[in-house]
C-alpha cells in the first residue's frame, strides 16, 4: 500500500482537528469529514505523470505569467507547478495549473499543499462553475468558491471568497483573510463544505469562515489547482531570487453526500 493510501469510509462525528502543519515526508492521514459523506473522487498524485483522464492543463495568460503544460509535473507523490522566470512573448514568467475534467456540486472538498516562497505568486485551490448558456429563460451562470487564495508576498495569510460572475454584475461575498503559520515552510490542509444552505471553510481542521450559500446560484463546478504570477495582495514585483520555485500539492479529495442507495456510507 502506498504512503498515500486513503481511508475510504467516512469519519463519524464532528470534524477532527488537524496538526498545525506537517512536512512532506509524513504519511497522509485520513481526511476528517463530517458524518454523511463518502469519498467519491480524489487524486493522490502517486504516479509519474499527470492523470489526464482526471485533469486538463490550465493553458492561458494571466497577469504576469503564461500558464503551460510544461510547468506541470507529477513525481514522488506530488503534483508540482513550476514557477519560472523565462520570457514567453510579452510575459516574463511561466507557471501552471490543472482543472478537473469532472464537475461536482454539494459535498466536502479538501487539498493538502505547500505554497511557494518569494513574492509574486498567487497560489489557489478553488472551484469554478462555467455555464455560458444564455437564453431569455436561463441566463448564463458562473460561480467561484475560493477555498484558498494565497499571495506569496505574505506567507502567513491567505483569503477565502465567494464570487458570482454571471448573471452580472459581479458580486463578491464572504471575503476574509486568515492568519496562518508560514505557508511555504510546511504542508497544510484546506477544506470546504458546500451544502444547499451553507458554505464552510476550514484550515487544518479549524472552521475559519461560514456563509449563507443561497446568495449565489448553484451548479456543477470544476476543481482548480493553480499558481500564477500576479500583482495581488500588495505584490509589487516577483522576487526573482527565489526562482525557480514550485507550488506542491499532496492530494485533492472530494466527498459527496451519502445517499440511501450508497452502500459505502453504511
């Protein structure tokens, strides 16, 4: 059994406390999840390449960087997003990200990762609903749940947020900055429980924010794991002395609500 083995049965009771931080070499614990959920989808990154049956690459330009497939790798049990100073057209930096092919809705989402050192990088674990259909009866709907948005200019905090991009105008709900230990020094666990009524955000097992979920339209959403060079969070420039760098993801897991017909929840 690999060191990344996942405990399939749900853990009963309230969300258990995580340690404040952990090194890359420690075995992964089972995800502490509320009763009523079961593991439905996950990636432990145990292979030697990205599972493109589960993921597609983020290929775009954003802020100061070009996101490329070449900057994404899987090795030693980790997904690594390489952050480099290398010119691509008008951009001076390259980065990367992955987007789940499958979409999800209500449930508990969790990822364990370590953010890069040095100013200039916006590393995120988030879910995005893209539904660009637009008719008189059904306007386009785009929602975004930010479980973690971390700007490496300040390694001891990150933000959570909820966006409704469409129908417009854009509205943001529940933005909150969370104070943390050094997020580049150790791995930490970010979680989010999404129900029809509420959205709860967790950091290392601790509830850090709650919001009424009815303020946005709901729908299937993809999971995004990304890092881009960006002038966000007070960032003035990229700290080139820390490059090349990586954002490292240990795992990502999605737990769906149990149903009466689902024997895994018994």
